[in-house]
C-alpha cells in the first residue's frame, strides 16, 4: 500500500498543508474535507486511492495546518486556494472529491474553473440555496461551544457530534475534536461559508461527469442527494448504507471503492 507523504506549499495565503499518496505521474485526485476537519478525514482513503491515482488531500485554507492569510472565509476563496495548490503541484487538470463543505467547494471549482476539473465526486453535499440559507439561519450553531475553566466544553463538543457518529467508534469523535480544537473560536466558519454560498447561481455551470455519494444515515446531507441530481442531470447517485457524517473516516473501503469505480470509468 502506498505511503502517505505530507508537505506544505507556499501560496497566496501563506503555507498550505497537504498529504499525498501514489505515483506523482498518475492522474491526480484532489480531496476536500468537511468543516472543521482536515486532511486526516481521508487518512485511510489516501492509500486506497493512491494505488491507482495520485491522491492529494489538502487542509482547506484556515483549517488543519493551513494558513488563511487573513483573507475572509468563503467558498469562493477556498476554491481559489485549491487551484493555487494544483498550480504549485504542476497539475493542469484533476478529479475533485469533496465531502460536506468540501463538496460545496468542489462545486465552485467545477463551475468557476471548469477546465481544471475532470471528474467530480460530491459526498454528503448539501444543496445550498435560499431555502437552505433560511433554515441554517434559524438553527443554532452546529459545533460552537463556550470555553470553560474546567475543560467541560470539550465534553460538550464531543456530545454535540455524538448522535451523528456510529456507536462504538470513539476514535472518530476524537479525530473530530482534535481538528476542531485547531480552529477554536472559528469552529462555525465553514458552516457559515456554506450557508452564505449561492449555489443556485453556480450549479448550472457544472458539466463534468459527476458522482453523488449518499450516506444513508447522514441526516444533514442524505436528503439533498436527489435535489443535487435535479440540478446536475448528468450525475448519478450511489448510496452507502449505514454511512454517517464522518463517512470517509468511518467507511474508507466503501467510500474508496465507489470513488474508484467512478473514476476508472472515466479513463
């Protein structure tokens, strides 16, 4: 199995961290994570994709170990930085895989930088239109917790996510908390960026072959799969039974198999 290599690229926002696996001469697959995670969401996926592709999982600007350069967070900005990373790696065209927030960034990449995106995989990706924005505005913060003197806010953060993670897998929640602590005070930044993104103005420009992955037990994203398909008629939906919010981390083999089957068919 391919070895994971980690590095930084000097981009407009500062240093951006990424992890890669596979032959650098192979077709590239760029992996974009959910909020407030990092490349580590794909730790077990990278070696599987790296058997056939050059798999690159980046830390979105401002998350993980990537700097944000003081530039306001937005889906458009994160997509621009992703293109900068591809440029730095000498990649003219890549397949793009995004999960949750990463899927929204992937849609912006496919619409704004169409010539740079070959195949598109949207995993547990919401359809962020006016209805979505209204619903998000009326809902309390997803991950935000007030810091406490005794550290009980860490348990509160754990509990906020526990119902959306599979039972008996505390290591998945621990990975989430580790990443969330790196953006302490900015934990809602990714969710706010998604809610502010006018996907309805962009999605018609998505013309690439598209796979929509529907994690059946993800209450946030599963209902959006059919809606996305209506706006991307060339897309097809593949369900991953039992998949929850941390799908790539939770079920890396099933996730990777679906992605590989789709991308291999594009060769």
